[in-house]
């Protein structure tokens, strides 16, 4: 689904332009994000998927203890930071700084990670 956006022309009329879908923009390098909430949604939901993926991975490896928690924080925050600075190249100041983007959805991602990690680890490594 593509989004419609009005672009003012020189003669004062507005022309409708079509933006690619959010999915397309999320996986395309240096995409344009006219609606800041859409980009924040992409950060939020990609972080949720990443948290569940890391939980499954940590449960399979099997990582445990403080090292696993610390690695989750570093991998999760690091990948999201690289995504919005290097891949999308957004201006962090438009969103309140890099810290605001880095912490967007972190606690819910952490909760999803913990649940997934505990279930996979307990199911595979306890008798």
C-alpha cells in the first residue's frame, strides 16, 4: 500500500504524489520519512522482532546469566543505532536525539526477549 502526499507546486496548487509503502521504505536505504510516527513505528516493531529473535538464539546457544542480558542490550541497541544512523541516515535531532531513537520500544523488546529466552532455554536445557 502506498501513501499519498500533497506536494505544493509553484502555481499554488497541490499535486498528489505517491510514497512507497512503509515496508518498502523500511528496507530501502536512505528512505524519505515525511511522517515521523511511521519511522518510529518501524523502529518499535523491528526492535520487537529483534528481541524475540535474540531470545530464541540465546535459548538455543545456551547463554545464561548477566552476560546474556548484557549481550542482549548491546546487540539490540547497537543494531538499531546502526539502522537509523547508517542505513536510513535520518537526522536524529528531528526525533529528539539519538538517545530517543535508541530507547524507542526497548523495554517491550526486553520483555519479549526474556519470555522467549526463558521458554526456549527451559524447554531445551532442563529435564
